C-alpha cells in the first residue's frame, strides 16, 4: 500500500486526488469484505442452522463431543468382537 498522506493544511491538488483514491479504495475494500461476510454467514445459517459465529462454535463443540462418543462406542464394539472371536 502507498505511504499514507497526512493532511497538513497545505495539500496540493495531486495529493488530495491521491488521498481521495486511497479513501475510495478503502471504501471498496470494506464493501467487498462486508459482502463476503454476509455470504459466509448465510452459508453458515443454511448449512448448519447457526445465526452467529458463536452459535457455530457451540455446535462444533457439541459435534466434536458426539464424534468422540461414537468413536469410543466403535472401539468398544471392536474390542468385544475381537474378544468374542479371538481376533487380534
């Protein structure tokens, strides 16, 4: 990014135009980022029924706990099968 131009009260037209271009670019960037945020939040709601990132974090924690429980059950079941049929 260009060196920031600071207003000192005696800016020339060229400097003012450069400053305006920087401001316009910043406005565009903010607008683009807001649009991207909206798209991502819409996807979050559609795919996971979460309104906020906090909702998504909670859902992720719950899903990880459920996955851990399922993995434990699978391991327990495998051990039972291995024991019952003398499989190692």
